[in-house]
C-alpha cells in the first residue's frame, strides 16, 4: 500500500492535518531552512528554533549565538542574520538560537508529528532518501510568508512530492497535487519562477540576490539532513 504525501501550503492551515505518526518536512526556502542546512554543513553543534525574539535573546545569555530576522531584516543585537552566508566559517562547534518570521513558527507548529525534519533544495535528495528509509506518511509543511502561501516553498513541495511518487508514495490532498503540477510546469526554470515571488522581491530590495541564488541550488548538500530532537535541530 502506498504511503501518503500531504502538502500544507501555510502554517495557518496545519491544524487541518493530522500529524501524529507522520514525518513533517518543514521548508522555508527563502531563507530559514536553507540557513539551517547550511549551518549543519558548517558543523554547528545544534540549532534551537524559537518563536520569539525574547526567547532567542534569553538563549543568547546562555552562550549561544543568536540568529534571525523580522521582515527579512537582521534583528538588532543578534549575532547573525538570516543569510546562509552569515553562517559560513562562524558556527563550527557552537550552538545557535534562531528566530525568524516564518520558518521557526512552522517548526513550532509541526511538533506533534512523529518526526520533524528540515527541508530545502540544498539537500532535497538527502531528504528523499531519508523519507524512503523511514517508511512513514509525509506532510510537507511550507512556511510561506506571514501565514500566506508562497511560490518558492510550493515549488519545493512539488519537487519533493514528484520524487517521492517514484518510490511508492501517493499525493494525498489537493495541495500536494497542485504543488506537483506547479513544479512540473516550472521544473526547468526554478530560479526564474522563484525570483518572481513576493518574498524574493522583498529580499532583492535589501540587495541580497546572492542569497536567493544560493537557496535555489539543488543538492549542494546531497547527504545532509537535519532533524528536530526535543528543542534542538541536529545533523542526522
């Protein structure tokens, strides 16, 4: 019997999904989960995702680096922003507390799942292989933007759904079928279509187009996965 794939296009809709007994793949392409996978590639000890700036600052007083953004802009007083490049060469052997507008909220709202893993284009094949090995139903939880769907996370959901369907998984809900069709229509121009998203347009205004190019790389880290274990994300 085929395992099911559901897609949740925004955290606002996650209460419509039964998460128990399933793996939640949380994705925030621009840029939280792309940053987390990059941090794990840089040998961060652990990442602590939190919903509020206050909680992040509190962890900072315990010796962790603080990282994150609000509205796409680095939070005043934080050590790092929300760019993958902020993590490079800076986090090896360290713990990082992270709070972002969308991604960390999606992680928080996924905690009823059997497992929560971190999705990005940067490690999509590693995620695929992990999901096949775990043999559990999947809910792809798109962080979106301020609880609305967005182009880039929906593209990722469609890409992962497409790959899973080749391994005895079945698109279960309309959102999964919509994401799949959207991906198939645009699979040869992922960067072009993603750069048309509202979020990409906001980030371009901050002069960080290189972040967008980086986050749309497919399989830069093809053997790397991150999983939420208790309150922290670790490499698996």
